[in-house]
C-alpha cells in the first residue's frame, strides 16, 4: 500500500531505531512503502538531518546494488553531560552506602530510561568498531549489558561463578580478586561465544578490577579479542588491576568520615568525546 511521506518518515525512523548497526537496502523501504527509491532517499536525508541535529546517531547511505542505509546510535556530549550529572546527583546519597563501602545502584540499573541512555552513551565510543558480543558477570551487570547489546545489535553473554547443567559444556578460569586477594572461578558456556569474537566487557561497578580481569582472561580462552571495557561506576581502590576502561561515575565511600559518599563524573568525556575530537 502506497504510504504518505509523513507516515513513511515515522515508520522509517522507528524501523531504523529498532535495527541499529544493520545495513538496510533502499529496495526494502521502496517495497515496504510502494514508493520510488528517489523518494526514499529524500526521506532518509530528512531523517539523517534530524538525527544529526538532535545527536541521536549517525545515518550513512551506501550506493550500489549491495548498498543501503546504516544507522549507528550515538549520544552527543551535551546530552551525555546532562544525563551523567542527573545520575551523579541521584547516587550522591548517603542512604546508598552499604556495608563494606559498596553502593546501592539496583534502582537505577532497573530503570529502563536510565538503561537506554546508558546504552547509547557507552556505545558512542565504539561507533567505528566491529563488536560481536557484550560480556558481563552475573548478576547485577546483566541489565546494563543487555542495554548496551541492544544499541550495538549484538548478543550479550553472562559469565557465572559456577557451572549450570542447563549451560552445557563450560570453559572456566581462575582469577585473583583485587581487594581480598582470593582466588575465584568464573565460567562461560562453550556455546555462548564463538571463537575469535570481538567482545566489549560491561559491568555495573568496579573497584580493583579483578572480576573484569577474569573476564578478559576468559575472552582470550575463547580465542577472542577484548575491544574495550565499560562500567557504570568505578570505586576507589588501593590496587587497580585494570587501567584501560570507561566509567560514567567515580564513587568514593567512607563509613569513618562525616561525608560518607562522594560522587564525581567518571572518565567518559576523555575516553569518548576528547578522543573522537
């Protein structure tokens, strides 16, 4: 059925947002709306302009029979700064401090709006890189990993601290925790990750980085490559096993001082926006 331009623009924009990092042929849209490809190209030019103006993402068109249109989600620095400041303010609450200096983040990482924005922001660093999977450790990092994977349009895999019968054959590694210096084990199903995969590691909170270092080792056991590491928040640690990572927040807690929690922005500006500039 032939579609009016206003209707096409709405449906086309929705389709692109739902299918990020996927090459969609102009023929697909032409047949979907029973419209000439020249009209589709004009529509896409409008969508591209709005995406660029609003900082929604990058929309590229590739010519030729095998070409099409490719949408990459992004977040502009102005929107990112406003978002991070909002979550920084939310986290800077003494009631969030838990025994051991940990911080309660489950409400934020259970908020769909926060997860969507976090996913867009963290994936902005990798707009020009190929990523095959997102990896996280059970259990609190799962919603965040899913949000990032959704923006990248790739699967996410969950590393566990014990083998599950339902997972089939597993590959496991031992790793040393950064703070307590204990030897722990983590495992991943052989079916979860293909050999040679390019993996982005995501987690909710990092102190010394022992768990993330363990996941990096596990990726190498699969013959894969760690493309990058991103965390929602990093904590203060006397020992830092991981230096190459991106964080949205830097959190310091103390049960012995008047100011029990101090929250600052993480290194995302330097890692994402200054690097791109």
